[in-house]
């Protein structure tokens, strides 16, 4: 079966349509610092408004404890959504209670409402099928159809993602359709050479994707905190840098496997080493096999890939026809350690082929570093979801919409 899309729901004029979005945006003191996920939700919401549906948006934000918590309220998101849609967005202060019911009852054709954070109710993420199904039933009472468009949560088996779509006519929205198209382009005969750039702090988060990608890619470029586990697997000392000692043997196994498969795993040859974790720390560039040979000795902390590595990574990216990138190259939030991430982003933006930024921290990084979204082939809204897709894992939120690998 293939993914059911919007057209399969027929004429939605006058119908109450629940739209599961992923509006889980980063907030700082109640201010949205990256509205990428809200913007990515607009095409589906616009289409439903134009179709005359009564649009009821539902989403989670953060990981509250199954009870209302003002820090995780979606209210600031309602305001931003209203600005971006160019029309009022009614906000209901609960999810399946009297406020939600009253708000939905008051909608006219083409109106939009946003309900409060789904995760303020513990049944949304419950491990017990019956609890999730009960919550999904209460949500279903608020709609006549469901459009699932929260790509960032399709890897989660949660009431609003899976159970709800079984209770009402359901279909994928335009964002899920687009994201899936990109991932299929990365997995079904990608244009070669195909390079994958992986960063981020923990190698244990990336092992499954490295394993799945090794037979498919030409080059795997490794940056970020997980570099130090690789360097340690090669027998180098890494000072006080991040190191997952329990993964060193596993990583050594991957290096051997890559060699057998003829895949180039490119590791940094130089590292920016700092005296401590701070923007004003003393820092210098050291060879990747001599991290402890700086004046900081064994206290030296690797916080970014060095300039020689940045240039080599940029070259590999420019020479590729397809690139997928997930995870920053260094502590990009601190300016002295942002150069590696900036170099990868620049090369990806300038390449001739298809360059994909894989969600989460990397999407936040490119925006924080001032790149425009349209500089890239695609910026995904789902870091975890894209990785699990590439790992070949089951994605319950897509399967419930008819999709099969
Ligand atoms: C995310 O940001 O990873 C998605 O919104 C899913 O959230 P979760 O990881 O808390 O389930
Ligand atoms: Mg996540």
C-alpha cells in the first residue's frame, strides 16, 4: 500500500479536520527561537483553509510530565502561527476538555484553532494501548477526519500519531509527503557519489545509522563529539574530550567493516582544542593524533573540527551529487567553535547536487549561523524520524497512513 494523501479525504468543506502537526519548536523565556517547524506546517493548513475545512491543529511541545506545565504551553505558537497564516488562530487552553470542545464548536468554515499541548495528558504517550486508545477516542470526537502532518513524530507510537488515525478517515499532509519524497530520493538509487556527514555528541545515537548506511554510501564524514570515540579506536589520546569508552570496540568494528566495503570513513585530521568549555576559553588547533600535546595536556577539550578537516569535508561535499547531513561538527553555539559547522553548511549550500540538512540540531545550527532555508536542497523537520527512516526501522506514524517500505 502507498501513503494515503489529502485528496483521498474528498471534499472537506464544512468538515472538522484534526491536523497533527509537529510544532515542537525551541523556546527561550517563552520566545520561539526557530519557527521552522511552524513554517513547514503552513502548506497543509493553507490548503485546508482554502478547502473550507474547520481546522483543528494538535501538537506536542517538549516533554512535559503528562500534566499541564506553563513552560511547555503552545500558546506562543498559536500567536506565531496566526502571524504566518495571516489570520486569527483560536487557542484552547486544554486538549480534550471543555475549552477544546467549545473552541471547536465555535469554528466556522475556514477557521483555524490550536489545542493545548497533547503531552499535558499522560495518555498521549502511554505504553498501554488501552490508555492511548481512550485518549485518541476523546480527540476523535473533536473531528470528522484526521490529517497527519507531524513528520518529526512519525517514529513515535503515540495516541495522536497512530491510534487517532485508525479512528477517523485519515491521510498524510503535504509536509509528510514532501519529507518522504526526500528520504526516498536518499535511499532509492541516490545520485552518486553519495556522502553522509554525521556529527553530534554521542556516537551511541548514531551507531544504527552508521551500520545501515555503510553499504549504501561512498563517503562517511565524521565530526562532532563522537569523533573522539573514533580517534580513541585508532589508539589516539583525546584529553578531556567527550569519549564513550564502552563504544570504542564497536567503532573499531565499523572502521574495519568500512574498509572491507570500500567505504571511505573520513575522520578529522585536526581538532580545535580548548582549555575549558567556555566561549572565552583559550584554544588552539592540534593534530587529531596529538590532542594531549598542547599546553592544556590531558585537560585539553576538543570542541570543533580544525580548519584542515573543514576544508577536506567541504571538498568531499562539493564533489558529491547527494549529501545527507545530521549533527553539528562542534559546539556551534559558542562562536570560537562554530567554524566547522559553518564550513559544512556552506559547502552543502554551494554544492551542485542534492544537499539535505537532517533536522534537529543541524537545522537549528544552519538557521542560527544565518543560512537561508532555500540555500539547501531540503531542511528536514525531523531529526530522529529521518535517522530512523535511514536506519530502516518501522515508522508507525507512516504505516498507519498506508505507507510501506
Ligand atoms: C523532536 O523534536 O524530536 C520531535 O518533535 C519528537 O519529539 P520527542 O523526541 O520528544 O518525541
Ligand atoms: Mg527527539
